[in-house]
């Protein structure tokens, strides 16, 4: 999650994040396949969760919630 967040904040695209985090073969899939890809959805969730943690969600984690 932190690697995805760092990449997002540095300006990396969702596809660039997926390539770096999961599989270099993702660079070769067609745009239509990428937009329906489970890896794309996973990257989006990782970035969203990372942003939530960065914006105060880590406090709930520290409290054990």
C-alpha cells in the first residue's frame, strides 16, 4: 500500500504502478483489457487505502480499531 501511495504521489499512472508492483507483462495488454483488469482495480484500492491512512486513518490502526 505504501509503495502504491508513494508512486501515486510521485505522479505514476495506475498502469505504471501495476507494472512496478505486480508484473512487467502488464505493459503489453490492450487498453480495453487494462480498464477491466483486476490488477487495475487492486492498484486503485491500494492507492485509496494509502491515501486514507495518510489522511489520519493510521490513528484508528494504532488504537486497534
